[in-house]
């Protein structure tokens, strides 16, 4: 194990741990650091408008971090309101339920935004919604339910593993957290589809330092958070497969993945 630890980046190594309770348990120092970070970010959201080009993920990240740090519920509610304004609420739109990447955008051109935002704020509902005020909870629930539709609507090729796996986790997490079993079932079926595809074709985003990190993270989230034990075991098989590929192609002298990257 010591040799393995030296060979694999620590960021990726963290996903090897299969948590029994996936909730974050900070030390006092970590909690204080997070509170200071949130306090430092609050001025970005405190005014009457956001800075042009601010990302929707900045709002989602603030909401998650602030809730985890037991920050002022009124301020969290305010940022939830900003996040809602990034979201496409036009029922006739192809991107209904999705998010603009940046403040000031008038059209959604990258549909991946819904996946990246939901991967963050779904944890607020799963673990921290009791730290929101009543209005904040109601507004966040509305965003999440609408986003579940946005996640479902985004068409993602199974070969586009990193986003496909992120969509799988979001479907499962949103479906189970919000009491939408059909949404969760769609995620479980998609996981079976990815495993069958990968068994036949291999990892199409092979040896990608960027994509493998996302693949491992989302498989680990399914493994640690899904309620279906069979799906947890399937996600673990996917993790073992990708870790084996990583270890077999690790070039220790350079401290990086060797070979061609997809």
C-alpha cells in the first residue's frame, strides 16, 4: 500500500475510501477556515446585481459551503435567489431546467452546466436543509425539482463518460433526495448501461488525467450515497476497473499517467 500511495495522486487516492457515512465531518480548524472563506465571498452576492461573467457554479458552491458552515440563513437564501436567476424556466425551451454558465448569458450553449451545479447543491438538500430558513428551503426545492428535469433532458452519449457518470449520480441523488423514484430509476438504468458499454468497449476517455478524476469522483459518489446496494456494488466495480487502468499505466519517474490520453 505504501508503494501505491506514492504512485497515485492524492486527489484521486481519496476516492478509494468507501465511506459508511459520506457526510463531511470537519475539524474545528477546517470549519473555521470554511466560515472565513464564505464570509469573504459574501460581498460578491450582497449587492443589487452580480458581476458580469460570474459563474453559476460560484453561487452553487457558496450555497453548499455556507450551509455546511451553518452560515446566516438569510444570506444563503439570497444566494439561492441569485442561482434561480441563472436557471432556464421557459417550459418551451430545449434547455428547460438547465443553467447559464455565466451571469449575463442570454442563451445556454453548454448544457453540462446543469450537471455541475446539481452535483453541488443536491448535497445541501441531502444533508443541510435544516440549516436553511423556510423560504430558503422552498426556493432551493423549486430549483432542484426543475433541475431534475434539466438533468433528464440533457442528451449525453454513454461514451462521454465523465458527464454521463455525473448525470447518473445526479439522477440517483435528486430522485432519492426529492422522492422522485422514476428519476432515480433512470439513473440506475443508466449506470447499468455505462457498465455494459465499458465492458464491451473499454474506457473511451482512456487515461485522461482530467476525465478519470471526474469519473472516479462520480462513481465514488454513487458508491457512497446511493440507497440501492446492487448499484453501490456496481459502482465499486467501475472504480476498481478505472483504478486498475490507472495503476497499470502510472509512470512513476514523471509522477503522471503514461501513454496516450483520449
